């Protein structure tokens, strides 16, 4: 069994924590896992990405065009991550943009991004993760919404239960209820 996930977004969205939870869930299921992370300008809302491989790998770097999944927390970051996927990769992404305050450049419409992705890739799964996170109790639970969404995929190698256990090990107990709801919101949105 081998599975690779490229995770990307903007600093402060919980990309690294999501990767840690996926890695721990994989180990709890007896699977090997390797991970690398690129923080970029994460402290200033810049690009952040992690590469995670589940199975027997010698390197954590995902060669271009080979990722099984692109999990993106922001539409433009989805576009930035496309070099890692091929037409058969799963692309799960949050449709809520984070528009940098430091630019005057126009932000493309999310509808145009989605249309372009669907024209070029076979498995494009947009999700309004921000709305589902707010529904769960806080926009800060976005990463758990997206994690719940990917566990709904039949080919994703980790069970929702192992992800929940890893979440509980990595987040403070006072946030468990909200994050459980966030995982369930993401899971149900993909199942529907």
C-alpha cells in the first residue's frame, strides 16, 4: 500500500497540525509514514505546504504529477499545488479565498478556478470548508473539516476513527467537541 498527499494553504490555517494528525493516524493503523514541511512565510499569511507519504518510501518528497491527493485550504494555493498531481489525482479544496492585503492584483473568481479544474482533472471536490468550520463552532476548525472530508474518500487509507483518535491526542480536550463536529461536517459534505 502506498499513498501520497500534498497539503497546502496559507500560514495559520493548521496545515502542519493536519499533517501531524494524518501521520499519527497512519502510525496508529500500523502504517509507515514520512513527511516534510515547507513553512514559507507562514507567519505572514504566506504559502505553507507539506508532503506526506503513507507506505514504504525512502523520501518524503512527492515527485511532480504523482500525488494521490491534493488537499488545499485555499483556492489559489490549489493552483500553486497542481504540479504535484495528475488528471486522476483527487483534488479536495476549500472554496473560501484568503485575499492578501499586500496586493492590488485581482483575485480570480472561485467559480472560474473550479470550472478550470473540472475541465482538466477527473476528481475535483470543492468544499466550503470555512462555512462548515463556522457551523462547527469556529473558523479555526477548518483543518478538521477538510480532514473529515478526505476520510470520506474510499481510497483514503485511514479510517475516520483513527483520524479522530489522533486529533484527540494532538488538540486540547476543550476543543474536542468542536473538532469532532468539524470532522463530521466535512465527512458528511463529501458523502452527500
